[in-house]
C-alpha cells in the first residue's frame, strides 16, 4: 500500500526534501560549513627571523663599537666584519661623515664605555664559557654522531649506490653504448679533419698575423693612451674649468643683472600692490567699525540735545503761564542741568572710545608696517644686493683685471717695438699710444663702476618707494 506524502504516493520510498513539490517540505536542509583554518605559524620561519635580527644587531654593534678606525689597524683579534665594513665606509665616509658627526657620534661616544664594559664583563666570558662547554660536552657528541653517520653510510647507503651505479652502467653498455659507438665512428673522421684544419689555420695564419701585428698594436695602444692621458684629459679638464669660469664670471652675472633690473622689480611691485590691496581692505573694515561707533555716538548726542531743547521749551511755556509755581521752575532747571551733565559724560566716553580704537589701529598698523619693511628689506638684500650687486662687482673686478693685463701686454709690445736707439719722436708716439691705452682702460673700468653706482642709486630709490 502506497504511503502518501503531501498528497502524492511514494510507494514506501522516502521522499527527498529537495524533490518533494520542489520545496524543502518544511525542513531546512543542513549545509555543512567549510571552516577555513588559518595555517599554523611556522617555527622555522620564526627562528629564521630571530636569527636574522640577531645577526643584524650583532653586525651593527660589531661595526660601530668593536672595529678599528682604519683598515691598517685590523689585526687577528678583529672581527671578520671589520674589513668589508671599513672598505664600504671608505667610499661612503665623504658623504655620510658630516651627518654621522652631527647626529650619531655623540650618542656613540656616550654608549661606547658601556658597550666595552658589557663586552669585557659579559660577552667575552660568555663566549669563553660557551666554547669550553662545547669542547667538553658538545664536541664529543658531535664526533659520536659523525662517526655513527659515517658507519651507517658505509654500511647501508654506499652499497646501495654502488649497486645502482653497476646496474645503470650495465644497462648503458647493453642498450646505449652500441649506438653511441656507431655514431662516434661516423662522426670522428669529420671531427678529426675539422680539428686539423682549425689547427692549421691557427698555426699558419692567426699566430703569424698576431705576431706581426702585435708591435703595431702595442705602439697604437701606447700612442692612444699617451694622447688620452697627456692631451685629451688635460684639455678636457681645462675646457671644463674655462666653461665653468666663463659661465660663473660672465654669463651668469649678465643674466642675473638683466633679471634683477628688468623682471624682479616688476614682480616685487606686483607683490607690493597686492599687499597694499589687502592692507587697504583691512583698513576699510577698521574705518567702517570706527564710523559705525561714531555714528551711534552722534545719534546719542543728538538725542540728548533734543531732550535738553524740549526741556527748555517746556520751562519757557511754564514761565509764561500765570499759574506756574516756583517749585516747577526749580525742577525744570535741575532736569536741564542733569541732561547737560549726561551729554558731557557721553561725549567724554565717546572720545575715550575713539582714542582707544585709533590707538589700537595705529599700533596694529605700525606692527604691520614694521613687518612689511622687514620683508621688503630682506627681499631687497637677498635678491638685489646678493644677486645684482654681486654680479656687478664680479663684472667690475673682471674688467679691472682684464684691462690691467691688457695694459701690461700693450706696454710690453710697445717696449719691444721701440728701436735700439730711439729718438724723441719715438718717445712721443709711445707716450701718446700709452696714454690712449690707459685712458681707454680707465674708461672701461669707469663704465663698470658707474653701472654699479647707478644700480646703488636705483636700489636706494626702489627701496624707499617700496617702503
């Protein structure tokens, strides 16, 4: 008899939850979760990392505290790390020594006595104790293990390897050797002929050619080396030096003068205009604050004056009435006096507030002005004095030296051109020529000095205008 499940016969077979009406039949199927376990930490990796760190610290401490200061001072007691460390230090020292002396050396000098004390009291005794303990207990065990390994090698591994080698050679002799021998027999005549031809070419052509060309090659190498060492390198060095001197003494000063006289003042003026614009906005804000305060004060004064005028008018009308009394008149007079005192007090307070506000504004303005003057003078000294001024001074110095050297050469050539028995006319021509040369040299030097004076005047004028 069939059993019905959810209205359907199953013929006594169990119905799978996923296939019953396409639904899980009210039961949630269990799904096993795959747990992803983290891989266990490797002890070997930790030991390697610990050994690497210990080795790194040992190398650093040995290099800094135990190595001598020079390679020539290395002896048998020095560590094996000292030689490569001092070799690398000799190359790096010119670049790193200033920073080492400034930042590291003070701490090293302070720590050196303690490290030496630890080395003498802890490290050396511990090393000696460990070595003695190893020699007494560890070395016999190591030798015992080594002898046991050698015995097992001779007893087990070596016969197995020899049997395997014998079997392999037997298989080689049976299957591969005939083919190798036949192939070698076929190739050997060609190989022998090629070898004989190669040796013949080497002995009959290459060796004589090399022997004949060797003197010329040595002579060419010597000539090229001598030309390179005695001509190319000196001229290259002198050319480079001349190019650097030309750039530093001629081209760069001219560029610096053109930039300082034409471009930099414009940039400075633009910056100062922007600064004045910002200062003007702050001043307008301050003046607006002062104006609002003064307007409120003026309104209070106007209100006080209006109240006093109204009080006086009321007193006059009260005097004109026949039924006014003397008490009312006295009270009006007292109220008018009180109003006058209030007005005076308010005016005094307003004046005091104005004075404080203007004093604060003046102090703030003086501070801003002082800072701006410092900035202007600093920029002028940095850009103009140390830039254009030094460039003009370099030009003046170079022009003076060049004109003096040129004048000396002209004097020497003038003396050489004089005849052995000169007459008065020769002396006159020589004096005229020398005076013209001296005057021209003085004019050239004067022009450079004049340019420097003009720059000084423009510098003072520009600084005053900026300030």
